[in-house]
C-alpha cells in the first residue's frame, strides 16, 4: 500500500473571485515507502502548492490526501498529529529559527510531540548527527551560525520528529556548491538509513539526476510525468518545451552521439558519464589489441 496517495486532488486559490486560479488540478499520484522522489516543474507549475497539501497546510478544494491509507482531513482534530508524521522543510528554513540555542530549536518539534528527558535528548543528538552538526554548537545561538549551518539546524528540527515522510522544498536554495553538496549528501544518507519516503523539490536537474530514484514533473497544475529518473530525462525535448532542461552532462552526450560517437544518450550524472567514457576507451583498446 502506498504510504502517500492523492485522489483527484484539486486546489483553487481565491475561489469565486476574479483572481481564481487552479494551482493543483485533479492530481492522482501514489508514493511508496523507500523512494526518494525529485519534484520538478517551472515556476507556477503547482509543485509547491502540491507539497503543502501533503501535510495539511492547505486543505484541498476537492479530492483527498491519504497517509497510510487514512484521509488526512477526515478528522480535523488530528491534523496536528499528521504534521509530526509528514515533515515539511520550507525553502530558506533558516528564517524560521527562533529559539535561544541550537539545542532548543532542534528540540521544539519533538517537545511538542510530548517527548522529554533522555528520549528527547536522543532525538536531538540523532538529528544533529544526520545533518553534521557537532555538539559544540548546541549552546550557541542559531543566529551566530553561517547560512549553511542555519539551514542544517532547521532541517534537524524536522528530522528530530522522525517523520515517516520527509518533504524538502528547495533545501539548497542560496547555498554555494560545497554547501549544496553537503546538504544533499546528508539527505541521501538520512533516506538510506531510515528507508522512509523523501520528496525533494528542486530546480536543479543535476541534483535530481544524482540523488533521486524517481522524478515527478509538474506542468500547468497537473502531473505531466512520474517515472524513474532515467525515463523522465530521456524526454529531454519535452522537458525543454515546458521550460525545463535535462542535466548539462546529458546535453554533452547527445551532442557526442550526433557527431557519430558510440555513446549512450541516457547519461545524466557525471559519475555515469565517467564510466561511459572509460567503457568506450576500454572497447577501443580491445579493438586496437586485436
């Protein structure tokens, strides 16, 4: 059974006014536990509105969202409990920091879940370790930290609740390449260790190609495609037509193929590109040896 599912999910902003706009239009999708799904789409495609439906921040205009088979809006009194199960990290989450110390900021979520004492402390240390925050930072003010460190504190605060579903909206926005690599690596490690469902919204096709197992493409408020990363990026021309693009390395290999080199056009990461070139050189070496 899917851990997260939508049935004819629709959300309309400013319904009944001249500014009415359908942001999510009859979306039907199922996500399985253990997937790391990249969500991509042009600005205004509906992806941010969609993920806010998943933890009840926005209530559907029509349709349903089901977590573990349960309609999240069936009982309004339980919507708070849902948000402990479905953790959402907003874009620029460091702007949501507010406590006096890093320790207290990470503790905020699990404390509201009712955890205290040793169990609370265990969750804080575990979450901090996941994002690479050392204990020496615990008694510092989060506002004394660098931008990347603040980002990690904010993410740790969500991880400390141990959500079954983790949703991240552009978690690397504004970070330098080194900071982006660190955050994404930690998210990948968290996914590997917990085996939960991770949904990653990103404008970076390279990041999706490298870290995700599947990709969901939103276009004009609807799901355009949901498949493995390989299958999605194989539709490079279609992606470009909607304002997206395949990773740059993919374009390089398409160009090499057009020039007659026997390379695969299904290359979307630098690691795979390296292996493809090594394989090609090895084939050439064997041919020359003969």
